[in-house]
C-alpha cells in the first residue's frame, strides 16, 4: 500500500533542511562581508564618555575595530573627567596595541582631564577645542571618616584583622600616621606612572612633565602651548585630519560602543557599582566642570 503522505513529508523535510543550509551560508557570507575587505572603508569612532569605572565595553569595541578589515583608522572621542586607574590603564594599553595596526587620532570634547587625558595619550595626534578642559595630571584617594557621626548615633565597630593595614581606610575611624604614609607612597607611585606615560607618549622631558603634573587643569590653548596636545579643533577637524592621514576621501563612520537601552544600563550600573567601590576607590583625580560663564 502506497503512502504518499510519507513521500511528501520526507520531501518537505528535505526542503526545510536545504533551506536551513542555504540560510546558514548566507549568514556566514554576511559575517565574512563585515570581517573582510568587502564593504566600504570605514573610520571607527570610539566614544569614551563619563567617569571611567569599567573598561569592558571599551575593550570589546577596540577589539572589533582591530579585527574588522573595513575599519581603516580610529578616532577616539573623549568626554571624561577621569576615572579609576585600572580601567583607564586597560583602555590606554589596548589602544596602544591597536595603534600599531591602524592610525589613531583623538578628539577631546568639553572635558578630557586626568584619566580622560591618560587614555588620550594613545593617539598619534590629539586635538582639543581652545576651551577644552584637560590636564589635571594627578592621583587621589578620598576616604570618608564617619567616626564622630557613628559615635553620636551610638554605632560601634569591632574589627578582627590579619595584618596592620588590612582595614586601612575604614569609615569607622581616621587614618593612623603609618597608614597615611603607606597610602601616600601608593599615590606617589601611581602618579609617577602617569608622569612617565605623559613623558613617553608626548616626547617631553621628564622634569618638564613633573612641573606640569601637579593636578592643575589646562585649557586647550594652554595644553597646545605646553605640547600636551597637537592641535586645536573640534571633532570634525580631527576626523578630516585622520582621513588625510589614510588618504580617504569618502567613508562610513562606525561608532562604538553601541548605545544600550535604559533598562540594560540601569541593571548594569546597579550590579557593578557597590558603595565600597564608590567610596574607597583609587582613581586619577577627576576634574568636574560645573558651570563655565563666557
């Protein structure tokens, strides 16, 4: 007895399998189109905005710029007052690796100070507006001391520690003389790292950088006069100069990291920012411009 439904079923199933194979081939082709030099030439734009507390998104973006052959150069747009030392150094080092493969220029926005200036040092050339706030080359530790407040509230803390410095920076008490010296030495060491990077990347004498690296801020004009940056101009000035650098007349712009939705950002920040991290982190001294009257 013939079973035509079985024949038709097998034929239909074979058609579905063939369709899925064809679809997989198309997706693989599209992926290759992005990865290999099949699309229009692009300039990648890495947007570094706000206080730098986490490097993951920036590192992923830099990696994508490196692997995509259609991205011919990268413009780093910095709008940051500073940030935590670890993430800032991670971004800087990864940009230096990328610089060996593709040209990198930097465009500073309204504020590109401290850690914002640190990451900018990875650029072959740095551009800023005449009124951009930059510099603030320094390191700071801020530790709240709530001892007297807790006394008034009747709150006491008992600490059992494995070593003398294990609870250094506790909000329940002030620093001892030894702890203050201990932390001061760490700040000086990290500050020296910052100074060395500025001297190396800007090709400046170490003594000159030390004289500039006392935490003060500079306008874009002052920074250019001190050779902390290369030129004056806005985002489009830097972009056009970068196009000339790679001899590109027309090209697309690829902006990374990609913007996230409100809920994604909300839950990400809620999970990553602990009170201890905010109150006791060691960071490149950020400069906040509250208001500027011209």
